[in-house]
């Protein structure tokens, strides 16, 4: 790996473009206006909207997947079941349902780094990762991650050793993939609850790494 690569460089151009662009500002204003109109007409309450957001951010969000990963990091028997039958092992923790009927979990190792894409549309494991990020559905990601995965990962700020193989897994209507990231060495021995906080959504897609402890 070139010494010119720095982990502090700006990453994820797809996300930054949407977060800071004019299109995003217009969309945020439109959503805010619609929300205010629905509340003013008594169609929904602010509390119900907040609860819906909470469901997608917590109950159906990446926190579920983080708990699966933390469990696998601390329980070798569970990890074995997870890699053998992802659907059943994930369901043991209460996470299942639409878009998670057929789950396959792939483990990152020192030799192999895995990353997930859906080249045809945006198939994504909702029960463990919530709703897909906008960049995951974009054509540039869906095509480039297959053709030049190392370059795309570096744009996300993920720099891997040259000897580490990158494998790209294509989700489909039949199978949803989730990455089991490598546990940070300095976090070995930490409690499951603490480890949950290290697991990021991007690390479970494979475009990122867990947070250092």
C-alpha cells in the first residue's frame, strides 16, 4: 500500500454529495413541509412520526446487525452457527422477516476482505441493517465495486493491504449477504455491550471497518 494513502482523507463521495448538495437541501425542506402539514391536519402526530423514525434507526436499523456481530465476536459456538446458517442464527436474537428470509454471513479474515453489492437493484438485509443508504442503490457503486473494488473502498476511506484479497458478493432476491467484520485486536476481552458500539453499518456491508476500541 502506498505511503501516500492516509486514513484521515475525506471519504465516501457518494454520501458527501447527497449530504451537502443542493438536491439534498431541497428534499429536506420538502420532507419538513410535508411533516408539518400532516401534523397540522391531525393526520399523524409528532410522537408517531418520531416512533417510526426510531423503529428504522434502532429496531430495524444497523443496531440489530451490530448485536449479531458482537455476539459472534464473544461466542465461538454462535459464530459457527452464524456462518453455517445465517438466517437461523440471526433469528436466535429475534431478528427476522421481510428481506431477511435467506441470510448468508461471510467472515472477513487477514487474507480475505468481503464487500456486498446488489448489481441489479438494491437487495439489502433490512432486519439487520435497516434501510439501504442511498449510495448503495446508485449505479456508480453497483458497477464500480465489481470492476475496481480496491479503488472504491479507498474512496470510502478503507485502505487494505495489497496482499489481502477482496471478494465481492452480489445480493439477490434469493440471498441477502452480511459481512462479519474482523474484531479490532485491542477490543478482545471487551463486553458484548461495548463491542456493539464498535460495529458500523459500513463494516457489515464491507465498505468500512469497525471503529477502534
